């Protein structure tokens, strides 16, 4: 008996066969969603463990080095969740608490978590099953119990009465001569930078010094030097993770290049940065006015600058890039090679700039301070070349620090040594630490006269993560040697 069941959906009906297929599709989607969630959870657990291993390695290998090199006996890092602290979340594993590192001799630094650190909240109703991530990290010797966040009944005590309670006795038992605390004095940002993390609040500083008493409060110094050293040095496990992250990013770039269909793929949705010769007043980098509703077309250069990947979109009838693009690619390889050979750990940014400037001058490349494409009007090379040789390639370098985040990504940081013409002067006078992780960022502008009303240079941008060693730059994956070619039609 072939009986059909029908289900009313508004004014529509569905046969039993179609209903079965829909139910099956729904079940498949649910299974697929569950599988995806399980994969995400597995990846998340893997990332958590990898980052925890890196934290343990840095505590074991770097912490004694940086504290002793900076003559620090105790390092106190105070955090409040109300004040974002990327160093705490990324390097220490927490957004709140009082973290104390004490040099008590030997090859290991004592690690303690004291003070107020927030745990489960009353509204979450999970206080009885709360799992302390600091316990799971397995890196700390002394771990205070996290605070159960709730609203207590009225009483005379406030948060300020508890914040540093017991810290004086802990410090006195160790009697450190120099105590570093997370506030900054010397390493201020440039005047228009708004992303600086200055450290603990004035309230915390007053409460801290009151708890410590005059004797130990008089021994406080800024932790900015030791913190900077700790951020920019990398341990082997961290470099290995960075390399795997970079390899995955390269695969992503190759996938993005392969998906591009000239004449169809929109420049803002290609997953890459697009460079194109534009008329005066318009940016060559497809991130600003003049690029609305545009699509990738022949003659474009596609880039994934963060991993140093570049492709050229062939025009109809082309089998290889035209001479001007070949020259542009050769200029990129030359500049990249010189920077890779001159950026070395142990040198200050100022010394590195002097070294690469001499090399570039010998190659006929003019090193300049400003980034031309950031000026107005855009693409007006005669204006930009005032005071410079208009026949030379112009290069602006801004190599700055990166730090690995608490997820499989990297985060820019402008706190530390810099190489180039941007940032405050002090950043040029800090020597690069061993295994200094940074972004080899630069822009260059190669003269390329075109037709009436068109620009007279071609823009190039590199924003590639790398490691600075004593012998030069170590790339996280092998540098691209040949320009990728994308056919005019697919």
C-alpha cells in the first residue's frame, strides 16, 4: 500500500517521501554540527595545552634569565579584569590576580598567585564544580583560592580591604632588594598611539604600597624592562607553534589565490590584499576610496603580506608578467634579502637602520621616513620625491614586535624595540633579544611612469612575521622565490 502522508506547512504540503528526506537531512546536519563542535573542542583543547606548555617553558627557561639580567629579585604583576591586560592573559594565563615571581636562587624562579583572582560567579551556579585553570596549567608553586563572585550582605569590609591582604608577610619572608611592578615610566608610546597598556591603576598602587609598608614600597621599580624582554624572547616550543601557524596561513593563502576568478571575485571579498596602478589621488592598496564594488582584474597583484605571498593576475593573452612587474618582483626580492641579512639580534634598531641604509644606498634604493601612500594626495610622486631622487625606488621600513596570543594567532605589539622610522626614539635604542619575534614590515615605491593622469610609481607592502637571530632573519616558512601567476580565465 503506497500511502502518502502530507504535512501542512502554511499553505504548502510535503509528501511523506520528501518529509523523510528533510528529516534525514536535518539529522545529518545535526550530526555534522555535532562533529564540527567536537573538532572545535578538540582543537581548542590542543591550543590550550600548547599554550600552557609554552608558558611552562618560558617560566623554566626565560624567567630566570630576564629577571637576573635586569637585577630583579621579585616581580609582582597586578591585574584586574576591569583593566584589560594582554600580558596577563597571554603570558601568565589569567585576567586577574596578583602574580609574584621570586628569585630564591638556583635555576628556578618561585611562582605564586596571591591576592584577589576571580573564579566562578554566583549567577553561573557552578561554584561547586569550578575548575581552576591555574591548577590545570601546572606551572605555579603557590596558588591562592580564586574568589567566588557574589553579592554578600551588608558589612564593613570592601574589596580594598582584601585586595593585597597578606602580601607584606609573603614579601618580608623573601626580603627582595628590587621589586618590579607593572607600571611604566620610560617606555611611553608615541603621542598619537592609544593602545598602550600602562599597568596597574593608581588605586592599586596606593593599596599595594600601603600593604607593603615603607621598607618594601621603597624598593619598587617599573617592570617594563623585564616584561619587554620576556615578551620578545621565544622558546623553542613557541617558535615551533609559530611555524605551524605560518604553514597553515600559507595554505590559506594558496587556497585564496586558487579561488580567485578574474572579472568576478570582488577585491574586498578575495581574502587577499589587492594592489593596482591607480590614478593620482587614489590608493593603490585596495582598502580605501576608489575601490568600491571593484573586482579582481588582469594586471592586479594579489598579496597576503602577513606571510609574504604574492601573485600576479595575467591579462588576456599574457603568459608571463610584463617587464615592469618582473622588475617590481626583483626589487622585492632584493629588498627582502638585504633586510634579512642586516636585521640581527644583539643590535639596536638604530644600528640596524644604519647598516641597511648603507646597503640600500649602494643598490640605488632611497631609504626615507614617511610612508608615501599614507600622505595626501595619494599617488602624486613628484610631490613625494621632493628632496629625493625621483628615479630611485623609495623604501620606508617599520619592523615592529609581535607576540603570540593565547590562541593560534599572533598579536602586534608596539611595546619593545623597533626598526625603521616610526615610534618613539627609545624603541630604536633597545637591543633585539635572542629569537626576537617581529614583523618585517616595509613599503616601497618603484618609479614606473605611465600614461597621462596615472601614477608614477608602483606600491609594494610586506608585513611578514619572522625571527631575528645573531646571524640574521629566520623566516617561519621558506620565502617565496617565484611570483605566483593567476590565469586571466578559469
